[in-house]
C-alpha cells in the first residue's frame, strides 16, 4: 500500500544532478566536519537523501546567505 506521506529517497548521483553539482561536492557536504551538512541516511553501504529535506536545506542556505 502506497502512503501519500512516503518520502522520496534519492541517491548521491540524483542529488548532485538536482543541485547541478558534482557527486564529490555532495559527499563533501555529508562529512561530519562540514559546517553545512546535507541531511543523509546510510542504508548499509549506500547513502540516501529525502528530496524534501534536501530542498529545505537549500532553502535554509539561501536564507542564511541573503541575511549575511
């Protein structure tokens, strides 16, 4: 049964394409020492991202940048 609240999970490559950046940039934003950490989930050896969380992260970055 499909739930309307089911989150859409994206791969590193899909997030990179969505943000128009290289996959290495996405990986660098996932590191613990990164100040602007992308919200990600590890499923075994794979990383996944919720589309809504990535878009919210981008929106916060945009808001912070405009406030500076």
